[in-house]
């Protein structure tokens, strides 16, 4: 058994997979980084890159509804990406699988990240726009608009040309999902 790409719904995640993902997050970002994937990413698709049965990288994509200039869009929010061992090519393989999914679906994929990851995402095949997380507002369940002005935009544009339209518009877009 060599390299495998496994895709599963949040509801199908095993306890072992959840603990591997959370342990890796806690190792980098501390105890507050634990996520309840089945709740927070309930509609997400999780992708695991395995080598000889061992998880080497993982990530998630979930449908996010967006309104821009009174028009509705549904994009895929790309998040939770992590390579267990860094700089061994596992992150690239994970994102090859994601981009294949985006090409198949024709949907736009959007991620937010920090400056230190931009070179990686460019090499992985995405486009980037520095600081453009500020074009996104999250409408929380109480109807309050939440902004986050600290982050770069990473994207793979689909048939809807959503990001091109967003960057051209003088308005911000409104998402139904907290910054993923
Ligand atoms: C970001 C991350 C997923 C990259 O995965 P990775 O497996 O280390 O990256 P790869 O080995 O597949 O690298 C692919 C290419 O990007 C380059 N690259 C990777 N990380 C880089 C970095 N931080 N800066 C510059 N280049 C980088 C590699 O050198 C490689 O280039 P090459 O094709 O010319 O050899 C990994 O560093 C990680 O898990 N980081 C912590 C979690 C995180 O920040 N996730 C992103 C959240 S938005």
C-alpha cells in the first residue's frame, strides 16, 4: 500500500482521525486550537493523504454561502490544512487533491492564511491576494457582521468568477460561515 488519498464526510471521521488532527493543531497553536470538526465543519469534506496507512497530511473543504452585490454564490471554503511532517511534499499532494475537486466541481475555492504560507500556496497552484480577507464579512447567527482584517486571501477561481467580481466590487461580501 503506497500513497492514498481518502475523502470522507465530517460524520464519518473516526476518533483516531479527530485526535490526530487536533493533536497536530495543539502542537502548533496551543490548547485553544482544538476543533469540534463534526460541529464546526458539519458539511465539510475531509481529505487525508496517507502513506503506508499513516496520515501524512489532512485538510477540509466545506460549502460556504456568500452574498456579493445582492447576488448569491456558493463557494468551497478551504481550511484545516496541515502536513504532519513539513517540507516532504505532503501538503502539495493534499492540495493537488483539493484542486482536482475544485476543477471537477467548477466551484471557487477560498482559503485565508498568513504571510508565511503564501509561497507554499502559490507553488501548490492557487492565486493569492495579500490582505484581502478584509473583503469578507461573516454574518453570525445573531445577525452581527464580523470582520477580520488580518489575513491574506488564497483562491482557485471557478466558473462563477467569484473572486474577480469580489475584487472589482467596491463592496464586501457576506458569508454564512465564520472565517474557516
Ligand atoms: C503549510 C503546509 C501545509 C505546507 O505543507 P508541506 O508539506 O510542508 O509543504 P510541501 O513540502 O508540500 O511544499 C511544496 C512546496 O512549497 C514549498 N514550501 C512549503 N512551505 C513553505 C514555506 N513556509 N515557505 C516557502 N516555501 C514553502 C516547498 O519548499 C515546496 O517547494 P518545491 O515544490 O519548490 O520543492 C505545512 O507547512 C503546515 O502544515 N503548516 C502548519 C499548518 C498551516 O499553517 N496550515 C495552513 C493553514 S491556512
